[in-house]
């Protein structure tokens, strides 16, 4: 699959702080997906983006589909302990439905 | 909606035995399901695409005779790890593509396989 570069790799934050992570790709994506994975569980879809420039919110989560269609970011506002986990960006290839995944951002929240 | 289940959630087996993992889409039909493998602290690695009514397509480096995939219905795909060895120990996750919702993929909860 295509290579997605996700950063940062990990972050330690205080409860109440905002969190931001992003993904970039060398090729154009038509869809950007953001997932969260808790330990020992499968990824859960948080936000799906379908149009360049689209800004979508889901509670305290906000994600944007970059205008160039080669990047996306995810923000978490006012973090809480249950935000701990690994966040992955993903996107399907142009000719099939196979997802390419970023390496993940591990978020740890200090109470 | 869009719930995917996996069974079993955990399995421990002896080296040389075969293990079957089931993936079910509970409230939607999925002509395509995917099987992933995940190592600790790593991202998901796609193993194969499971196509209902036809043969699975495997990613490069994945042995099709080792990891048998059957997608006999629109809601069920199975992965059988044949003659398992300790190096096959891993977290296996399936996903199902919901054709009715922008082709989004929904993941199962995963199966932890430990081969002794």
C-alpha cells in the first residue's frame, strides 16, 4: 500500500490539554480515516473525511482533509484519561479498497 | 450499526495444530473483508483480502497455504492458521467493508493467538 507518514509517534499530555496529530502522503487520497485503538482491541473509526478541505467534528475530536489531498490532521480538545490509546490515520488506495495505515500516534494522558 | 465480531477473542494452542478464527459482520453485508496482523506497538499489516464467493488475494510475503481464508457468505469470513508455530503468535484483526456507507471499513475486536 501507499506510505502514510504519521506524527508525532507518541505524546504525553496533561489532562485538559489539546492534542494534535497529522498524516501526510506522497500520493493523493480520496478518503482519510482516523481510528483509535485501545490495548487488546480492534481499531474503532472516529472520523471519516471524503472531500478536500472538509472539516469534521465528532464531540471533542476534529479532523480536516487537506486541500492538497495529501494530508490530514486530527485534533482532540480538552483531553481526558479515556483518550489514552493509539490513533491511526488510514486511507484506501485509488484502485482498490485496501487501507494504508500510518504508524500510529500513542497518546498518554497524565491526570 | 456497522458491528464486526471476531471469535475467539483469545486462543492458546500447541505447535503444529491449526486454529480457525471467525469474522462476522453483524448488521450489514460485506462482499469484502480484510485480515490484518499486528505486532506489539506496531501498525496493522494487511495479510489478505477476502472476497465473498471467490478466492482470497494475499499480500506479498503471506503464505496462502499457511493462512487459509474462506468467505462463504456475505457476513462471514474465516482465517485458518495451519500447522501453527510460535512465530505465528500475534494479534489478528479482521475488517469488513460496508458498501452502503462510503465503503468504510469496520474492524473486529481482534484475536490474540499464542502458539506454545
